[in-house]
């Protein structure tokens, strides 16, 4: 049922849209505005405005900021100006009348006889007019001597005509005569006038024997053939100086920027001018420092072993150790001699009493407690004494001093420091495994480097962030078993095309991942990718590939290696990567057995 308000409007008892279409939903209102029939187009485009008219003041301001369509923008100060209606045709200023036209100036009117006589009378008052009137030259006869005949007397000497203008411009002389006449008095002219020919070298009259006028001195002026310096050449000097000059800025604007804009290395504090506090004032509650530090928490130290407050003690221990290293370096020739000086008992190890006696001889005023700290720092194996390896690593510079082990005779690692006093077999001074070569190029031996941990409470410390997706080293957390979110970007239901177009952005699973893009292999740089190395290949393909890269093998060895590589795969497939790994393993076994040319015994023969 439709209500009275939902019914369509009627005109003269007939509905507006009756007979035009069939209304399938008479209970719903029609969208849009319903207008009666019989109205004109102007009434539709310009409906009757029943709103109250705007005041005159409002319309004046509206015409200034938001005029009606098709109307000009009028300033509200001149909205009701009575002069505005004819201001378009108004001309300001005084209208001047022309006095003399161009025609009269070019072709003036002829003067009458009376006008000419009047002008001559006005000009006669000037002395220049009396001496040299218009059209006549100045008469100088009144000033000449009386005995001088102005008609026949001439001043100056008569010149005889030798050659004409052609002879002066193009004389009848050869090149040698012209050059000799031109340069005959040039030196005297240069000395009197200080002037030279164009492009002539200036004579500075240098008396130095090393100076030669034909040499060139100084550095060549830099220039650019591509025209980069053309801008600097075309610019005036004041323009370039204006660019380098100090820019004038508004002080008020710069003070505002300095106050309300962040400055590099300064804290932004807009209200610092209103805070009447001293510069060293600190806001907030003052907390006492915790005796534990970050390092103590990480290493799980006990309260009696914390490092907070022991910085001065650790500095003193480091200074004592550094002083002992300097004394050992300057007083002894090698490490063995310095160690014997400390090991006065001949035990092969340095005790606390030996270390104290050496400090007394060196006149180092060190307390016994500090020496215990030094001994605890140098003692890595915690046996209460310092052996030869610990002495070389912590109390001396083993890389800057010779070891001195060659003086004991071979093998030096089986001879102790007390072999002269004892009758029994000598003790070991240093094990054979603790001796390494100083450099790969020399055969000189030195002790190995000892790594001393800060604390024994922590082993292999690592953060959880370093364990996720770890690529190098064990202990990493594999994130492949984690739950994944989102839509996968690789489509497994599509087959990769043989030729991929540029506009094709679909990942078919044959592209590299992030690690491959960040660390590409040397094969990918040559156009060979991982799928090419892992693809199963036949015996002929493997033989052709490795023969082309320079691997020389007989047919029997190649067949044997191919069968060994096929045994390592469940399906018997052999790829380039598996065959290369097999050849590497065979080469390593030959080097260890001593049958490969790269083995140590064969290398010494060559």
C-alpha cells in the first residue's frame, strides 16, 4: 500500500509519467526532482529563488571575493563609485598642442627680406660675426707684418717629390732591405718609448745565467675545449663577486628559524628563553646509579666480581703490564733470554715471587695485591704461574723480538730451562703444537696467539636477532618451519615460458631470491645460473663441458668418475655441480696421499 506522500504528482487530474513506462515498484519513491509539465527551459535552468535577498553590503563583498558566473571581480571600495562608469574612457593629464611639425623643420617657410635683415642686425653684435661672417674665411691680414706680401709669401720648407703613394705603400725593395730598414732602429725605439711590435716578446733584461729568452716559465692556464668556462667568461666581474659576497638576511627571520627549527647538534627547545633555570639544571628525579652494568648483566657476574667502580684498578694493572713489556723489549735480545731472567728457579714457569723480585730490580713500586692482579690477568690456564706462551703473549711483544729457541738446539720444544742443573731428562718448555710460523714466506717459528675471554660465565654469547636466518656458522634458527602469512608470490600452477617478455612480471619460481641477488656467484656473472649447474646431464654432455674448460682426463678415468658421481644420487643423476665436487674430493685425497704435484714433497722437488 502506498501512502498519500508517496504518490506521483498530477497535472489536471493526470499523472506526470502516465503512459510512458510501466511502474514495477509503485510503493517506492522515484529518484530525482519532479517538475510539472509545461515549464520553459529558462524556468528549468533558472528556477525561482525563494530565498530572501542578500543585504547590499554582503553583495558588495561577495562581488569582490566570489563574483557570480560571467561577472567581473569588483573591489568593494569601488563598487558604488559614480566615476567608474566612464573611467574607461577617461584620460588624465594636460593635453598639449603641437608647436612645430616635422614638415616645417625639414622644409621651413622662406623668410622675407625684412626678416633676414632683422636677423643680420641681431648677429652683427657678435665679434665672431665681424671677423668671419657666414660664408667667408677669417681675414688674418690685419695681424701680419706690413712687409709681408700675403699673395706670394709661403711658410715652411719646400719638399721635393721623390716617390708617390704607390712607392710608399709598395716600395721597389726586396724582403731583406725592408726587414733591415724596419729593424735598424727598433732597439733604440724600444728603449726610448718602451713599446714593442705586436706579439713581440718583452725584454726584461734579466741577468741570471739560468734564464733563456726562448724558454717558457710557469704553469699552463687550464682551459676546457667543450666550453664549460664560457659562462664565467661572459659574466661580469661584479656578478661573480656578488655570488661570493655575504648574503644579507633578515635578523628577525633568522632568529625565528634558530629558535623554532631543529639545528644540527642542538636540542630543540622553543621555551628555553622563558625557563629561568641555570644552564646545568636537570629536570626529573635523580636516581642513584645501579652497581650493576650492562656487561655485568650479560656475563652474569656475582656481586663481588662486578666491574663497576674498578676502572682505576684495571687501569693500574694495564699500566704495570705495559711497563713490564717496555722493560723486557729494551733490556733483552730475545724472548728466551727475558723468560730466563724471570724464571730464576729454573722451573720453566714464572711464579708470583719471581715477578715481585723482577719488579724490585726494575725499581717498580708495585704492591703485592697489584702483582696478583697482573698474574691473574696473564694466567690463562689458571695454574697460578705464567708459562712461556703466556709470557710471550701478555708480557712481551713476540712479533717484534726473536724467540731465541734456535740457541737450544733441535728440537727446542723438548728442552727445559733447567737442563744444565738437572741430571734427569729435561722438561718441556713448549709443546710442538704451540709453535707456528711467523709468516707463510719464512720458516721462523713463534708461539701461537692466546685468546683470553673477559669472563668464564658466558660461553658462545649471541643474540636472538643474529640467530634468525643465520647463513654462516651453526646455531642458527631455521625459519622455514615457521608459519607464513599472505599470498605467495610464486605461482606453482603456471609453467614458465621459454621466452619471457619484458612486461611479464609473474614469478614462475625460476628467479633468484634475496641472498642470490645480494651475493651472486661467479657463474651467474658469466650467464650460467644455478639451474644450469644442477640439471641432470648425460655422459657425453659432462665430457664435453669439462673438456672445453680445460680438464684433461682419459676416457677410462672420465667413465669411472661419472659412475662414482651417479652412485651419490638416489636416481643416478649426474649434474655439473656433483661432478665438480667429486673431482675436488679426488684431488684432495691425492694431495693428502702425496701423489699429486701440489703435495708438499713434490713441491719441494720443483
